[in-house]
C-alpha cells in the first residue's frame, strides 16, 4: 500500500543524467529519451569549463565518459566539443541493448534548458553543482546568471530545483536564487545527523537508496520536518516499490521507463 508523498499524489520520476541506463549519460540523446520514456523531470550535474561555460558532466575528469583525457575545468568548451561522449557506452551495454553504439557531443546546460523548454509537457529540471567549494561560488553564480537569462529564477513552466552535497553551496544558492527549491544531498554518515537536525534553507533532502533501505524511517522523519525526500539511484523494481511504500517524493532513476510504469501501476 503506497504511503502519501508530502504534497500528496504519486512521486515524481526524475531521469538521472537522462535515460542513462541505455543512452550515454548527460547527452542530448539520453535526455530526449528520458522525455519519451515519460519522466516527470531530468537531473543533471554541472561543472564549469576553463572558459566559464556550464557543461553537463558528472566526473571531475573527462576520461570515463569521453574519448579524451583531462580535467573538465582545465579544458575550454571547444576542446570538449571535439571529444566523443557517446561511444564509451557501448562496452557497458548488454547484447540486447545494442545498437546504441553512437558518437555524441558534450551537452551544455544551455542546450539542456532549451531541450526541456521545447518539450511538449511541463518538466522538472533538477541541477546539481559538483564540487562547488573548489570554485568558491563561481558555479552557482554562473548557474544563476544562466537561469536568469532564461527567466527561470521563479517556478514556471519549468520547475528548476537546485541541489548539492555541499551545504555551503546550498546556502549560496538560497541567497542567489531564493525563489527556487533547494535539495540538500546527503550520504551516510551525514544523513544520520539530518535525522535530528534540519539543514537551514532547504526544501528537500536527497539520499541514496541504500540509506533508505537501511533506515526506512528517514523518509517519515524528513516529512515530519516538512522536507520532501529525493532518492537516487532507484533502478530495481523492488526499490521502486520500497519508495512507494515509504512515500518518497521524487524517484531518481537511470531507467525512467521502468519506474514510470511501476508508479503508474501502483
Ligand atoms: O540525484 C542525486 C545524485 O545524482 C547524486 O549522486 O554521484 O549520481 O551525482 P551522483
Ligand atoms: Ca547528480
């Protein structure tokens, strides 16, 4: 029997780095597929390039998800555009998931915003700043400037949510973009601290599925504080069912088609 989410209704299904189980993560193809797969929203990680462009890349280095080498923040956008961000994925897929052996371009946050804007239905855009403390606020400032350019600093057709593992970054975003919802990400052991003490200026708490499996009461406790709960990365059906039973508010998944079906059937 599903429990209530904090705002009532079913949990939202958020595609983690796009439909990244099958498509190469953070590519345009992964996000277009997520929209086709029925996701309510998309998640992305952002980093600054050497010439101050926001790009959607998870790792500090380009090595795992492209055919290049080096640190994202030390490379200019033109150099990142010269790399192939798609072909690496083929070696991670099963036979039946072929032929997804294709090249892909790096995705800028600007391009992702345009894609979300062009979608036929309203979507959430959940943006995570990666290791923002190293940039001493540059990532958040660049992010808020870009959102301002697209008139996204207040909830509208696109509901932008900002998140980070760094509470310093979350507080900075609270000052720079006070009208947007903010998610404090947390892993063990910090998640345990949040069972009893509220991080300020936060609307939602995001944590890993392993934390929820181990401490199911985490969800109810956060709801009592008025915090919605995001859980990542929920790629197994039994974990989707656990999230539904606990009233998790946002399910972050690499497999939005599977989660969509399970949520709709519940
Ligand atoms: O949705 C939060 C989640 O994306 C945080 O972990 O490493 O996948 O960015 P990571
Ligand atoms: Ca992320």
